[in-house]
C-alpha cells in the first residue's frame, strides 16, 4: 500500500511539472490569398484578403527546469477563413458571362484548416520566446453552390464552388510569444500555407466538370492570447512545493 501511495505521489508531482508546459491560444487577423491555381475552370486571377480566426495548442517538449534556450514544441493549429477572389478573365456560367466585373468567385464561404505543427523554440528572456516550424494537415470547405443564374444575380459574387471540397494543407509558421502575466501571453504569428481543395460533383448539370481541384497560397497573420496551463503550484528540484515562478519559461 505504501509503495502504491508513493507511486501515485511521484506521478502527481511529475504531472504538475509537465502540465505547466501546455499552451492554449486563440486569436484573429487576416489572410492574404493568391489567385487560384489547379485544374478548376473558374479561376480567380486576383488575390484577396480575408478575416481569419485561429485556435492553437502546443506542448513544450522539455522539462520545466531545463536551462537550454533552444527547445521544441508540438501541437496543432486551426485557421478559419473565407477563400475567394476576383477574375480578370470572363467565363460562361449558367448562360451568363461572369468575371472581370469586380465580383468574387467563392471557393469556400468557410474554410477550416487543421494542421499538426512542430516548432523549434528559442527563449530570448524569462518572458519572451520566438519559434518557427512546419505543419501538414487537412482543409475542408463549406459552401453553397449556385443552382442557377438567379442565385447570384445582383449579388457581390458570381461563381460559387460546390460544398465539401477537401484536401491537403501544408506550410511554415513563425511567431513570438510575450508573457504579460504568470499565465497569459500575447502571441503574434505569421504563417505561409498551401491549401488544396478537391471537389467531386454529383449534379450532372453543374458547370465546370465533375471532379476538379482548387489551390491557393495563403499568408495568415494573426494576433492573439496564449494561456499557459498547469497547476498553481509545483515541486522544485528538492521536492518542496512552491508557487509557479514568473521567471520560468
């Protein structure tokens, strides 16, 4: 029984130290998108900008007492944005001519990209660190395709891609994390992402083909808050319980 209690105490003390290494973040900003590529017929040749929401979680892959300034972290990142652009070319669409009219082609009214990330992290001070790394994940597009010309007549958009486009999302990211309290930090991140949406259409009357791909480059720039999770107290090296220090990374 004593051995069991001792094992549980050691496990609890370990969890208290390592839980301190998790960070949960939320933020917003803007994504800069390039024109469309891929084999999609209706291509937006002009880039665009879109409001972007972000959610992220990282686990710092080192013990809380490490003295090394260069460490690593792993987790995931979510970007939510609209994917659209304008075309300088013209196209026939449901018997109408679209493009080169200042109106958008919408490929995803809401696109959700979920990417596992791995970063290198460099501690600049007790409260500040910078990081950079790579990510590979998936993206899913939510949309409402037009069924006829009357669906877009008089609107600020014309072409809308089908619902349910999905594909690969990959890229790089870099950022800076500045702690302002024991738990909260301000985070600024710039990423570069390649998004690919593959569509499959069952409607034989839908213009543009039955299977096609839309791709774009995006640069999400986001500002947000990070919350450092963990117990209010933790064991130091000598095994004594103490408050979490502001000077710890």
